[in-house]
C-alpha cells in the first residue's frame, strides 16, 4: 500500500494497525470513531496542525519495512 494525502485513515489502519502510533503521536486519539476512519490523511493533518507530507513519509516507511 502507498499512502497519499487522499488515503482514508480507516484504509491505512485496516492494512497495518501499527500505523496508529503515528496518528496518536500527532494527537489524533479518536481512531476508532467512524468519522475519523473516513477522514483522509490530509483532512486529519489539517485539523491537528500536522504537515501531511511528514506523516505520509513515516507511514509509507512503515509499509515499506513490511517487505
């Protein structure tokens, strides 16, 4: 999986639950909420004041490490 700004958070978490740590680190503690799961990475980053490119880089590195 390759994460982009348009990728939904729920899709990321369904692919690898370990990605939750990166959302939690940016202050997004409502990952189980249906509204949060349907947000895009860009939407979540905007609300939490986080650079989406930095978050995407971290999550894609996690997916790349899976092999």
